[in-house]
């Protein structure tokens, strides 16, 4: 083969070898990048995954709207209660009682809203005494509700309680807003109701009337868990609640 031809073949061979080497190196580089990319993307994925988690947390559905009851009436009828034994108490870690959300989710009064609180729950001179059902009505309901919850303790030690109290715009006589609340830990039998929930209700009432929390936020917090309502709303027990306004609502019989 003439020398020029051999030279051309040598050059071509060199080019092919270089290309092959480049491809091999590229493949290895690609594999390395791919591996690094996987590690990197995993790391970034961890970083990025926190963003969707936060977004997901923020996008959690809001608590279901509280049902609206019939509101105050000039006269009340005893309301049918859940079937006997169908309701079950829940208890916090420190043994405070909570109602069954299926039986007692809470109900609000259509007569109270954020725009009229100064004429209703925050009205000077009181409000709840004007809308409270009479004892002959609540007494029968309490007896029937005790069967619903399987309460067998002294009736005088249990409070027939508005879950969303009247001073927070709770419905006066909707069965979904009333439950027989057993006494809290430390109660002395025969001494009558002893429920710290009553003071929580007054604290929230004060905060509403001072414009520190909205009516809806307070209603939702107390309906969800009365033991955490103050903390959830940022109300200190010695702060907003220090000077109750309008009235302290004893939400018993």
C-alpha cells in the first residue's frame, strides 16, 4: 500500500480510537453523573420534599363547619337524644372528659354572629339567661342523655353542658350541642358539678368581647377540644381571661 494511503488509514484509525475512547469516557462520566445526580436529586428531593410537606400541611382542609341549630325560642320542647349506649366519652391524657363527636359535635345559634356580638353575647347586663331553656326541659333531656352516654354516676355531680356555651353563641337546645358532662378528676362525689370547662368558656367569651379572637375561631376551638382551646387561640389563662366581661355563664342545668 502506498505510504500516503497507509498514513490516511492510520489517521482514520486514530480518529476512530479517539472517538471510541471519548464515548467510553462519556458513558462512564454519564454514569457517574447519573449516580451523582441520583444522590444529588435525592438530597434535593429531601430539600424539595419539605416544601410540598409544608404546602400540604397548609393545604389541610379546614375543620368542618359547625352546624347551625334552631336558635332561641319563646318556648322549648324536650329534644330526642341519641340512642341509649350509642355515645362514648373520650378522655385527655390527664383524664378530662370530652364528648363523642358523633353525638355531640356542637351547634351554633343563628341569632349570634360576629357583627352583632355587642347586642348579644357581649351585651352589658347579660344575654344567656334570656335564652336558656327551662329546667323542666333540660332535666328530661339530661336524664335521656345520661342513657345515651351510659353515665351512671350521681346526676347532681354531672353537668348537662352546652359544648359551645351560650356565651359563645352556642345553640340553646339543639341535641347536637348538649351532653352530660361527668365531673373532672379530683371531684368529690356529692359536691355537685366540678368542671374547669366553665372557666375556659368565660376566658374565650372575654377574648371575643375584647376583639382578641373571632367568634368563629372560639366556637371551633371549644367544639374541637375544650382543654386545648385557650392554647390554640393564644389566650393565656392569666391574660385575656383576667377580667371577664359582660357575664360569666354557668352553663349547667
